[in-house]
């Protein structure tokens, strides 16, 4: 007989992962880990700081919370963790700064979260890029990355929206879902670890309303950041 | 036969607690939680922000990391979390701003971490306060707090130093130990939950050197902040 009891965290995160066939991320000693993305990644960081494992470098978002768990749980690994997210970025804007903000750091683990603005800016800022641009720009970015850093371990994080909270309404769908699917497909194509954040947020709505987890449907509240970090850590083998 | 295997986290934190007789903290629905202290608490927060559960309000230190875990693990409790730590504070300086930075917020849970500067500034800044001043000022602060907020749940966090890392050397001891003991005694006297951070850092040195957990022996690195948050959460019943 199936149970319908609501799961508590962290079982809820594990349940969201269980439905997926996630390639686990293996961490190695001396791994350099880079978080890349848009405002959700950038959140609260000091752009003048570039020292690894530094609170100014990491900011106050999921990247900082994930770094804190990575460093706590792997004291034997000498991890060096950076955050180079930039607010407002779409995938083509990552490409524009990729030499300095990714390749020069020679990351062993690259975690990318990009795609919300590639959709959102089409309805707010007159951006004319399409899902096809997103897919082809993402491919180019990863091809270039793997050419420069053939052994890089990729983590592709799912773009997500929490419907009904301020910025995110029915008009986003089904178009926005194409960006989520594209990120997942790209993760599979490139043998990347996929972090299914949309699934995790969907599950979290069983415990508290969207406004608890996110400020505006796009940017997470602290609870949502912690949820994202918990999910990222779940992807480690 | 006893095992000498090194414990991993979080078992290591649990082991540090197991040696103590810690009164557990019970969280209730709608609890207002206030973190108070010095630079270790203040770390990275925006003093112009005072909205609860906000990354600007909470900063980038253990207070933020603890808040993130509190919010993640208690989505049913409607917790409102604040940070009002101020860099450089000693216990008498908490008292100077207590009406606005504590009592006016009407916290149900008050977490205080104070005492490092009460010792440190005697060797760096000509501060002439003694352990007796620390104890009597701390008593006065808590008496005043309990008079205004009789049902407040107190969390007293242990002042700590990580010996051998920059600021903290043999000259600190045994005097600094008196401040640690005083905080513990005060926790017992007031029926407070005690967070034994020194014990936890001492245990963590089995996994990585002090320079991994702290920047200067006093201020934690991200790994140390995460360790502190993990220990704070361990104190919850």
C-alpha cells in the first residue's frame, strides 16, 4: 500500500533525485570547483574578490551554501572553490567572459546554472534569442570548455521557476519548459551531472508555499538557497 | 576494544556533543531567532538591512549558514531570523545597544556568542576588563533580558580559539580558558542551551589543520563557519 505521507527534508530531496537517472559527481583531491551562472549564482558576492574559499568570493547564495557543505564534508580534499556568476547573464554572455572567468581558473569541476534569463529577458527586456540559440550557444560553450579542459567534470543545473510567485506566471509555460528540457538533454549529451532543481522545488512546495522558497519565483529565498545546496550535494557520489 | 579510527563529519560533531550534557533547544512555530555577538557573528552582513531571513541581514558567517539550515529543516515553523552581531564587541558593548538590537525585536530564541574580544583586546588594544567583568556583565545582560522577555530560550555559544593559527598562541592560555568556562557556567546557571564550539573545533583538528577551519585562529574560514552551524543545529532537540 502506497503511503501519501509528506516527506521531510532531506528525504524529500532524495526522493526528487530518485526519479532521475543522475550521473554522480566524483570529487578528487585538489579539485578546483567553479560555480558559474547568473544572478542566482552571483548573489551577494564581491566582484573584486577572487580568492578561493572566501566568503566575499562566494557571496550569500546557493554557491556559498554549497561551498560551505563541500568544505565541511571534505576536509581531506584541499578543494579550491570559486564563484564567477554575473547577474543578468544569458548563456551567450557566459561565452563573452569565458576565457578569464572560467578557462583561466582551470577548474576540475565546473557547475553551470544558466537559462532563466535566456527565457525571462524575452518577455521583460526585448531579448530576441530563442530556445535554439540557447541550445546552440550552450553546446558551443561546452565544446570550447572540453577542448581546453578535456578532463573537466561538468555539473549542469536545471533552470527553474516557481509558478505563482511574482515574476513567474502561466505565460511562462510551456515555453520555459523547453529551456529546462534543453539543460537536461545537454547534461546527458556531455556526460554531465545534472542537478534537477525544478523537481526539488516542486517537491518542496509540499512543505511550504512558493513564497517561502523564493523571493519572486526566480531568485531563491534563504530557504530555497539551502534547498539548492542540499540538492547539489545530493549529486555527489 | 576501543577504536582509534578518525570520525567523519557529522559524527565528529555529535561526538563532541556526546561528552557534554547539553540542554536541547526546542523550536516552536513563529519563533523569532536572534543571533548576537561580535565580528564572527557580524561577518559580511549589511548593517542597513533588518528584514528577517534576508541574505543581507544575515551576512556570510555562521549565522547565515545556521539560518539556512534552520529554514531548510523547519518549513512548517514560520521562523523569523535576525543577525545583529557587531564587529569588535565585548559583552559590555552588547549591553550598550541591547534595547534596540535585542529587546525591541522580542526574540523567542536568543543566541549569543561573545567573549573572544573580552580577552583578546586585553593583549591587542589595551582593554582593561577582566574575567570578573565578563562574568558580571554577562549576568547583568541576561538578567535584563529575562526580565524583559521571561520566556526567552537562550543559546550561549562557547568562545573559542584555534591555537597555532596566527592570532592565537600559547600566551592566550590559561587565561582565555577562563572565558570559555565562564560562558559554560553561565549557560548552566540560566538554563541555556550551550554550543561547545571549542570542543567541536578541537575535534575537527583530527581531520584538517587549524588553518583549514579558521583564518587567524579567531575568525572561522568557510569550513569553520559550516562546522559552527552544524554544531548549532546539533543543539536542537
